[in-house]
C-alpha cells in the first residue's frame, strides 16, 4: 500500500477476531516502531508484546481500571459508555497486547522529548499494522494500575508503562471520522 493510503486507511480498531497473529508480523511492527525519530537518537522505549496467558494477565489488570473510571464513564452517552465498558473488560478480544514503556522519573524537558518519540513509535506501529492487514488501537489507561501492570509483565527496572496497544485482525470496519480543516495557519506565503 502507498504511504498516503496507509495513513488514510488507519483506524482505531476496538473489536478483533480470535485469529492469532504470527510472531514474524509482530516483529515487523516492533521494527517499524523502532524506526521512529527520537531526540539525539535515544530510542527511549521498551516494548512488551503479550499473547496467551501473559495477555490475559494484562487484561485482568487493565479491567480493574473501570473502578477508577466511573466518573469519566458517567460523562458519556449510554452507547459510548457501553462500548467503553465492553472494550476495557477484554480489550476488544485482541489476541496481542503491547505495553509501551518509557524511562520513569525524567526531568520535564527530557520527559517531553521521550513522550514525543514514543508517540512517533506508536504511530509507526499502527501504520505498519494497517499495511499488514492488522488492526491496532492505542489506548490510555488508568494509571492507578500502572504498578500492577509492571509486575504482571516483569517490566525492566527504571521503566513505566506509558501506553497500551491492542493488535489483531479487525472484526469491524469503522468509517473514517471527520477531520478538522481549520487547524493550521500558513504564514509568510505570497498571496496568502
């Protein structure tokens, strides 16, 4: 697929088939994520790819976060609340869950650079997933379960989970959402 098509076709998938994903495809996703730019080429990330029992343990920890999200859920309409509760309980049935971790406790400027790099790595991974016919969804989670997640996957010392990516074969085809068109200013152009 052409890169423009991959970008246009990427969607956040929240329902997956139970078809397993071959490890070689997952290695391609991680390779693509590693190619993201980072300040001074620090590559400040760590990926923990889980399937099977390890995946189930991550789901169990993440599903506890609904207790902490009740205030947020009450701000949603009934349809979106039901969708969110269903998704968090099993992360859409995705057979693969990837935890993206970054160094913990950095000073503010360094942390900003780290999170910008992490965002680029996440985008690369999602675009590669689309290119391979997979679906992916990058989710935030209740940080109250961050330490439990670290223990569940034996996260390397000095890292903390920044984001969770669910990956698998899509069991839905979401329509493209509308995009803002008045969110850019072009300054200094002749005739503008």
